[in-house]
């Protein structure tokens, strides 16, 4: 699995910074099933799938939207590889519950089907979606997510500018508030960072440190190339 | 009602920028019932009530936490004035539903009991809490809120810095995504701004413009001293 904080970084194209990693992850794959349900900016499933398709032109791999399959359970079970794009996490999770495909997704991820998540698509691999930054524009039946990793992700993690005059809660404050109710560790993953998960290791990639928040413990800066699972 | 974006602005104390407005709102009031359920930073109801109490020392009005009343329904119904502080909107709404005090709050607001909301406390006066910036750290039974005003509020409204390299969704993008699912107008209320609601008018106060988002319409800059209800 590759769980990325964002689909792009400032000044570079869609998925571009991930190209070398994606080449490895999707080696030998001849079709990727794309899950477009997070609908960034409210775009249609078709339009979002086209964007994903363009993102994989560099590997010449066809991308098919999950919504276009008649039997979506089977489409997931049979998929050579899966990509879940970012957008609104509430909308994504609501749609996955409505279509009843959570257990299929869990199973194929567990069995090793290559999986790429960006932003909301990474968020849903954690134990819950409760550290999303998104607005609750729809109400999913549950906040529980795939639990493919034993922690939560906070995508697009950011610290306030040094001279910020904004009084709204910082990301760190919000995550600490989460820990008043839950013991799940939370990894703040900066844009340009991703987790490369293989077997029992989750290696942090990219050039920036990530920040690991654990209940009742000091936050921990995680260096690139370290195995986050060893720090939980 | 005073619905404020934030309890303080940069460089000034708790509620300080609102002092003149609060003096008018709470004229003749000898006790304020404070609702501390949003628990910023996860502080206790008692600790939060103490902060609110200090905030009203300038008017010499005692502040009593709603949690300290045996009969909280009666406490709201009998309150001379109500203040709902900020924090996590999900936690606040969850607690209000669990205690079953939504209808009492709606009634006393409707009947003219002076009400101060800051941040989450303003958010809950809208039709839904679905334009909150907070993390979904608990799951309330519903996202529906008091509906004392015919719109939603986005507190701590902010636009990205001009040189921002962050790729996460802007506040405007998030609100536009809300409008893919809902027709409720949303007022982006900057820190230092508040709505003064009396009778059928909702006048924008403070020195900054607010931004009104309406489904399928261009966003509208609202000038201080204008009546927002006339723009819906």
C-alpha cells in the first residue's frame, strides 16, 4: 500500500511526486480500479475518474471507475489494484457504507492487492475517519473505517505559520482533543509524505518528518525512512 | 443574540473585543447560564466555566455552568441569559442531544432570552453543524442544530495566504462542497466579526467583511453594519 498525504505537492502535477513509488507498486498491473466517491469540489464520478486516468498515463495503465461496474463487490474482489482518491472523507465513507463494499475492501487489502490512497483515500485505511479535516457535509452511518493500519492518519498535516494571528484551533489541538475520547495513535502526514506499507512495516517516505500523536505521550517527530509501526 | 466568530482576537483577552456589545446584550442580567460542553482542548466543564466567569468579571455578572444544575431543562427555561462557548462542535452537539436540551434552547432563544455564542456556540444556532471546521471526534445522533437563524455559520472564516503552498482544501472549497448537498446559505464569519440579531435583523458587526455563500450564486462580500438576513 501507498498511503499519501496528498495527490500532489505545490508546483507539480497530479500524482507526479509519487511516480517512482507508483511504478513499483503497480508493476505488472494492467488495470486499476479507481474509487471516485470522495468527489473533490463535488465533481462527478466520471470526471474524477478521468483525472485519475490521466494520472496513470505515465505508466500506460487503464483506470476504471468503481461506479461503472454493475457488480461493485465483484469489481473490488477481482481488482488487480485499487486507487482511492481524495476529496471529502464524509462523502467517501458514506458512499462506501451505502454500497456495502467495506468488507470487500478490507479483504483485498489484507490479501495484498496493491492499494494507493491519497488524502481521504489514505484516511479511510485508519481505524476511524475521526481525524479528517473535512466538513461533515453528509452523515455516514459510522465513522469506523477500514482499519488496515492500527492507527489514524491526519492528511495534509500542517503547523501554523510562526506569525499567524489566527485563533482557530491548530491541527495539533484538534488531534489532542481527539485523544480526550480515543486512544488511537494519529500520524500527521505532511504534504509530500507517504507511507509505504508492506508486510508488517510502514515506512515513511518523502523528505519531511511526520508527527506521531499518542494519547498521554509527547508528540514524536518521525524521520523519513523510519518504520512508523515500530513507534506505535 | 450575539453570534461571534471567535471568543477572542489576536493580541487581546478572552471576550475583550466584545465588551461594549456584551454590556448592551446583558444589561440588567444578574446571572448567566454557561454551556461548557464544547470543551476546548478537552478541559473540564468546571474549568471552562471558570474561564467564562473571568470573562464576565468586567460586568460583575455571576456565571453558572449548566452542568452544575440538577434540572438542566429548567435551568435553561429559567435562565436570564445564556452563553455557549466554543470548542469542538461535535462534542457540543452530542452532549446537547444526550441531555435532551435542544428544544428548551430553541424555545428560550425564540422568546428573546439574551444569548451569546462564540465559535461552536454560534455554529449551533444555524440550521446544521455541517459547516464546522472541527474534527468528528464523537458522533452526535444528528447534525441538525438549533435553526435559530435561517442559514449556517462558518466560524473562524479565513482565506488562504497569498503565497500559500498548502494543497489541502480551502475553506471556500469546503463550503462549496457543502452546497453540492445542501441549499442552506453559509456565512463565513471572520475572527473579530459577529452577528447582532434582534427581531428580524442580523447586523454584521466588527471591522471586517463577512462572506456569504449561497448555492449556485457568486459569493458575496457583506459589509459591516449590513443586515445579513436581507441578503439571503
